C-alpha cells in the first residue's frame, strides 16, 4: 500500500505506527496458539520449553502426550499415568454430542425466529429480538447461575437434556443474527414469483429461500457449534459427573495436575477449528457463488 | 359483449392498507379474453395494487375479483395459474435459466421429457435457445427480461400479468422489447394485464388503456380514443402533450361551449366534460392541431401569438408561443416550406377548430 505523494512527515510517522500496532495485535492473537503446538510435543512432563527443545534435540520431543490423550497408556509409566485414562476421549465424545445436537436445534429454531422477525407485520419485533440475543449480552456467569437455579427446580440439572437446552439457547442468537442479516439482502419478490409459478409456501421455502439464506445458516451454525463445543462455565454450573465434556476435562486437568496432555488436546482443537472454519468458509463461498454474488 | 368473453372482472374492488385511506376506490373493470390491457398511471395511483390483488399477493378490502367467472378472492396465489413478469424479473439466482423455466413445470409434476421440450420451446420463443445453462447473474438486462417473460409463459397460462417489466432497460432495448412482447401476445392469443407509468409504452402495446389516478380509473379506452378524445383534464394531460386554458363557460350551445379565459378572450370549444353556463372548465388542445396563419374565417378560434422559441426537430418544428397570456403554448409546425420563414420574435395568427379544443373538468 503506497502512501499518496502528498503525505506529510507527520502522517507518514502515524501510518507506520499504525501498521506496527496492527502487527502487534495480530501477534498477540496468534502467538499463544502457535506456542502451544511445539510444546505439546515435549518429552518432559512440564509445561515449559526445556533447553534441549530449544536446541532442537530430537530426544526432547515425543508424542507421548498424544498417546496419553488418546488413551494409549502402555509406554507411559511416570506421574502422568494418573491422567492416562479415557476421560479425554469420552470428554471429546460428550462435547461433540452436545455440540451437534444443540447446533441442529439452534439452527432450526434460530432460522425460524429470523424468518418470523423479518416479516414486516411481526409485532414487538425489537423486543423479541433483544430477548433472543440477550444470552450474548448478559454475562455468561449470570446466565449460568440463573440456569443452575431454574434447571434445579424443573429437574434438568445434571441431565443431557438440560445441557443441550442450555447450549441451544447460547447458540441460537448467532443463528438469528446471521440469518437475519442474510434475509436483509433477500429479494422478497422471489417468493412471490415462486407462489405465482405454482409452488406452495413450504415448497418455495425449501426450493428458493433456504438455498439462498444457507450461507447465513451455515455461519450461524458454525458459531453455535464452537460455542457449545468449548463451553466451560455453564457445564460447571449445571453439569453432573455424567456430563464430563472436553473443556471440563481440560479444566480439571489444569487444576489437578499440570500435564502437557492438555497442550496436545489444545493443539488438536486448534487444528480441528481451522479445518472446520476452512470447510465451512468454502461451503459458504460456493453457495454465494450459486447466488451469483462473488465474494469480495 | 357478453360476460362469457371476460377473463377477468374486478367488481366494486376497494383496497386499503391501513384501514383508513383507500388506495383503490371502487374499481370496476373487465378484461376480455385475448386483450392487452394496460393500467397506466403515476406512482401511487393504485395500478400496481390492482395487479397485486389479481395475482393474489394482496387481499381486496372489499369487492370480488373473478377469473373465468370464478371468484378468486379466497384462492391463494399458487393456485391461480396466472403468469407474471416482475418488475425486477425475480429470477431465482441459484438456478440456471433452464431450471428457472422448469420450476413451474416441476411444481405441476410434468415428466422430464415434456419439461425439457417446453423449456426449449419457451427459450426459442425469446431467442435465448443457447442460454439454458447460464445463471441469471450472467445475463444482461435484456436477456434477463426475456427469461422472465419466457418463465411466465412456459406453463401456458391464459393470463399474464406484467408489472413495469421494461422499467430497468435502456431506451432502445425497451422499444425493442415492447414489440417483442406485443408479438408474443398476438401470436399466442394471450390475455395480458400490463402495468406501466410510461405512456408511450402503453400507447404502443395496448388494446385498451385504463388510466389510473388517485385510486380511480379516469378513463378506459383504446389508445387512439384516449389520445384523441380524453374525457377529463387528467387524461388529456397525462397522455401526450396538450395546451391548457382555464376559464369559465359563458355560453352553452349543446355541442359546443364558449369559454371565457382569464384575459377576457373567448374560445369556442367542444363540450365534453363540463356542466353549464357559469362552470369552470379546462380547455385542452393538442399541439399538432393548431394551425399557423389560418385562412381568416376558416376556424372559429383565431388569436395572435408571439413566437418565443423554435426548436428544430427534423420532421416538425416545435414552437413555443405566447397566446392569450400563456407563454407555454406549444405548436408543432410540420416541416414544410410554407412555414419556414417563422422566426423567434415574430407575431403571427394561430388558430384551431372548436372540434379539436375539448372543454373538460376544471382540474386542480
């Protein structure tokens, strides 16, 4: 980006300061994630870089923490062996289970809500919208505490149904927001054209509207999924011993005994997120291309 | 014409969006089979609302619409079987052109070979046979317009509605599409209800034009009648150009009236839409019906005019005169040697027949 010829020295200095600032912001965003990855391959049971690692000694690296993570304990014989049980895998399974079901529910309900809220004859639109997105605004700890009391009363504490319900509520605002914003650009006359050509309202929704608002639904679903997958506060408040999710395992792992297994888990989660984001972004671009919009 | 020839009938239709003001006031209109009827009017005149009620997208507040003698107020849009071309085309952007056209056929559970056959036939009709695999975003405005027309016809509806379909096109393309749509209408024997605010479009294409203003049909007549014999000041003003004088009726002679305008000159005019002596009236006179230097006594209205401005337009010279105190009196002088000598600032006699000067209601 070349500066225009009329730039004054002051503006020049400001411009370079600004660029440096941006680089710092990006660095602080990415550095913790990047640091985790080599550290997860350490052969020592401590969470720091050993001098051998910095010297790139091959013996300083191992995949023992990954084996521990995946429950392969045969050659793990030291202190970490107490961490070596299937809690990581079952935790990941739990998290996936809650995240998938709550994402499906949140996407379904959130899309319906967005469709209703985008109807011009809908009364009390703003109030309902504010209510729907309140889980995003209210501090999570308050939502969690409220749910803990409420769910205890209606026997939903310590149940899978309770967790799924809570995660659906957390994920729905994302879907409502993304689908609502997609609907702003949606040409209503397309639905009229569909009706005019003989399609029933339901048929038209699936044939015309849904394919066109799919990018919004996908983005919303992605946010909902990630929210549910790495949620820790609510699970601590309303989850029982049976609801042992991956974040919960990491949480108890880091409190009970600091083991690089956590780093291995974190690395896999980072890779998983990158993969998920990339796939969905590609999907979203594809569907935007189908709408005849080129992504910028 | 008996009722059986009517495809569409609006009976006492009223429409209000807010429950207070009427957008359409007591509309009665019949559309004959095979007719090309245009609803023409300024924006907010209620013409599009009428079309939306016919398509089923807006319910009528009062009255009944009949299609093929069947009341259709309670029939949802997807069961009406009416074709429609939308203002912005409303092509489905995620489908190819062929898929767009196949949509109404799929809904009707037509089998694949028949579907393809009809889609191809419709595309050929609008000269887009090779465009079936394109997406709407890859089409030019004119092509998208043709696809929209083809889609509205592909399922063989008896009635096709068009809501300002040419508004987004440039002038040349618009004129070309006017002829194409007109030819399709004639070849297929369709009934078309067409909405536009463009009077030349209406004059070019229609069998009959319903002029809307303020939720009321001001006049519904074939183009030539509407132009030659407007029934009120609104129509005279909205269709084509006209010179207007406002005055008071001084003498009523049955077929003609004498109207005194502001500066006490008296004009003889044809009595069309005016009460008796003492009523106010708008006189309407087409610019091409005015003669420059008429033979004395050949026409009843002869006044002197000062030529203010001459614009050379090839086939005619558009001249602005000051006549009877109005400085916006337009005369279209045919380009013939006779009048070639007229210059700006000249004072000449201009005149017109009583027959061509229509005494109408005193609008605004």
